[in-house]
C-alpha cells in the first residue's frame, strides 16, 4: 500500500507551501490519473489516517479523476478511447492520466 507514502509526501508538500502564508489549510485538491496506479479509496483512507496532528488536520481532500488520453507522435491527433494505440505508423504516446498532481490548496487567512 504505497498510498500512505504518497499521502505523507502530499502533506509535507502542503506544509511547505502553507508555511509563511499564515493561514489554516481548509482543502487539498488533487488530480488523480486513471493510470497512476493509485487506488482512490485507499488514498482517501490514508489521508484521513495521516492528517491528524499535521497542517491538514482540518482540511478536506478532494480528488478529481483524470482520464487517460493518448495522441499521435506524428500528427498530434488524439486517439479515441478503445481504438488501436497507433497512428501514422507510429505508436501513440500517453499525454494525460498517469500522474498524481497537487492541484490546489485552499487556505483560510486572517
């Protein structure tokens, strides 16, 4: 279950970004790629388990699913979902949906 190490890194990054801004973290928004290899439920559970005693103690976690998307290396056209991952005689390249991104931190500042 690598979700716990991902959450630890996420909370550390939020703490780094929030430091010096003098506010309370209220929401952490994360984009989760379909092919990121991360289980959404396990990530949410890990976050709830890990956040007490951190800058994220009172912060909600919002996860946004990002679908996988491929494009042609030659012409740049997008490949339809379920189609053969090849165009212009070349293999397609994955252009989104394989990453986990800290998208936004909502801070309540005095």
